[in-house]
C-alpha cells in the first residue's frame, strides 16, 4: 500500500501529504520476520501504520507467558493508545509476522500545530479522530463477540458479522489466529467447525473459504445469548 492511500491522509492532495510527511518527520522502515517494531518496555514515541505485511501485537505477563492481543494488517494503525495516553511504556509489544513495511509518525506532529496553521494539519487531526472512532467500534464488536456465550455461539456470531448477509466469504486469518481471536484453542475451534459442517450449516473448502449453507441454522446457534 502506498502512503497516500492511508486513511490518515484522506482528503489531502499529493502535495499536502508530502508536506505533512516532512513536517511530521515521518519515516518508512522495513522489518524482517519476528523483528520487533517496539518492545513492551519501550517508550511510546510514534504512531505506526502498516504499509505492507502484518504485525502481531502481544503481551508478556509476569510469568513470562506470551499472550495474543491482535493482528494489524495493511492500512491499519497501531500504538495509538499508549502514545496519546502518554504512558511511560507500551502495554504490549509489536513484531512483524513476515517482512513488513511500516510508516512511523512522530508524536510531536499531533501535539503541536503547524507554524503556518496549514489546513491539511487540521484535516489529519480530524482523520485521526475518525480512526479512533473506528478502532473503538472494532473493540466494542470484539467485546460483544467474546461475551456471546459458548464457543459455538461465538463462532456463529463471528461468521454472521463477517458474512454481512453473503453466503460465501474468505476468513481473514488462519485457524490458529482465529482460535486466538475467539479465545479458544485450535483443536476446539476445528471440532466446532466440523460439527457445523456435519449439521449442514456451512461448508469449508481450502484453508479460508467458507460457504454458509443455512443462515437459519446459523442463527439458531445464537438463540439464548
């Protein structure tokens, strides 16, 4: 993805984007697989956006166990919570899952206004507010998903939301990542998906292609939530 396509620069001209990147002292860096963008103990200094590749967000608890938090894909941002709440360190780490290109924008760009009072600076701040609202909506949906009751109900809730009424869809993550997202194990997820296939609710072909065969049966699994 090109920098110009990021939601952060929506409604800005090419020249305004170039000036914004210069003013913000932004830079693009490529990270190798498993390389840290930042560690949990690092001080927040930048807002990050994935231009190409994928970043895993995770936490290491007091016992040294690593827990999954989220995955950040092309076009998405990360690091904003600890940055704008002015935490002394990050609450999680960020590491590239494969070779990944990331745009980093200095925190100072968002905390000060341009000396020339440029209109594009204000539009970027507005775009940031929109991104925060979208992230809040995403988190609200995930909280709703994780409180859907049984694992079977969580799967039904997830697929219903993902399908948006379409019979066929492609899962945006593999089984292991989806299991972590649904707060379960991969074997448990596979058992439930197999049960749904045997029941005639859905059919899975390949690794990620899902065909909903009976929306009524899928909705039946949500009863009693």
